[in-house]
C-alpha cells in the first residue's frame, strides 16, 4: 500500500526490496531493514525514524542512498514497528539514542546517522554517544524539551499544554495513559497527499497504534549536557513543513557547536517526498556523504 501511494501520489517507484534483519541490542530484539549496494560498500547510513513512524516508512530515503554506494539500515526503535522490547523496557525515550549508538558501534567503516522528524535530534544525541559516527543528517531538529516546541508538536496546542501540566502535576498517573498517535501527533502534516495522510492515520503500526504517555514525558524531560557535536552535521529541512516549520529547527541548529551546514528544500512536507524537494534532498545528502569520505571537490 505504501509503495503504491508513493508511486501514484509522488511518482516515486521504489525498485529495491530490503532484507529484513533482527538484531539483539540492549536486550531488545530489533527488527530492521537492510539495503545493500552493488559492488564495494562505502559505509553505512542508519536511518532514524521519529515518534510517529517506523523504519520501513523511510524507504524513500534509503533507495537513493544505496544507489550512492552506501549500505542502509532502518531499525524499528523500541516500542515502535515490529521490534520486540526488552522485558524491563519502561518506555523511557533515553533508550532510543542509546540503541542507535550501539547499532552504530557495531558497524564496520564510516557510519552516518540520518534522522527524520523526531529522529533528527535522536540521531544527534546518538552521535554524541558514539565515537564511531562520522556524520549526522537531520531533516528536522525538534527539541521536545522546550515547552513551547513540545506544545507546537502536538496535534493541538491545547493538548500539548494539557500534557505538560499533567506531566508536572501527576506524572505517575500520566505515565499510565496510552495515547493514540493519530490523536497526539498531527499526522496530516506528514504529507501533502490526502491519500497518504489517511494511510498514516489508519496504519496499525503508525496512527492506529497507541503509546504510553511516559514515552512522551521522558522525551520532553530529556536533557543534554552540551550541544557540542564532534562530527559534521547537515540539516536539510523541508521548505513546506507545516508540522515543524524551518524556524523551529533553526533554533536548535543555531545552538549546536559543530562543523555544520543548513539547506532548506524548495518545498516538501514533513516527509519530503514531493518534487523538487525530494531530488534536492538526494543532492544535499550525496554531497554530504562525499565530504565524509573526503571526496567532495566543491
């Protein structure tokens, strides 16, 4: 269904089928997709999904990267997709960057993390934890620890305000509430296509799933000691993202101390598969990956 919508709505015909892999990481049985290029492998790109998705919906980003000669992994992070969580997993968001960092540590050769949506900052946090990461790419940098941004990221601002009040006033009760993703997140902003919007809302692993509110509380309360990043960073932001406008990501981007580059796409929704944004994304990622390998002559 997803592939058909990509082809019919956006003209993106994905030609490669990934291999499904299972990997034990920090006690979780992590399901992930793996794409392998033909010929020599230049390195590994790990795709990091956000709080409204899973690894498989990042296939549009994977295929062009594989064609550039990079191996691509797209894991389902704990609590999402088909990954089987560790028995003691308590829905703490802090586990996400730790899982991504451990996956990165297990790869040979250069490793680049690429996060979309909430995965952008997850990739940043993971890169801070792993000395094996050579670069980080984000389509958005959504800092949910900022109270105003947390409220803006909710489907309705009043829901964000109510959630933050409940987190502070009655955290134990709040943690036990299961929240449907279609209610808590503005999934319509994921795509400019109404058919794709309905798909995200109805998919049993996306909008039709529910998550304990504790996950969102711990994401809101996650703090870093420093905004320093020791590897290069590329922020390549969709120009028509109504969920996370460019200005919100730039607020975070400006805090980060790293060798960094910002590119704003001509258009593109939260999942930027519209043209020309999609092609511009590929070009920007290609140039960044070449620079990681020391092949950028620009």
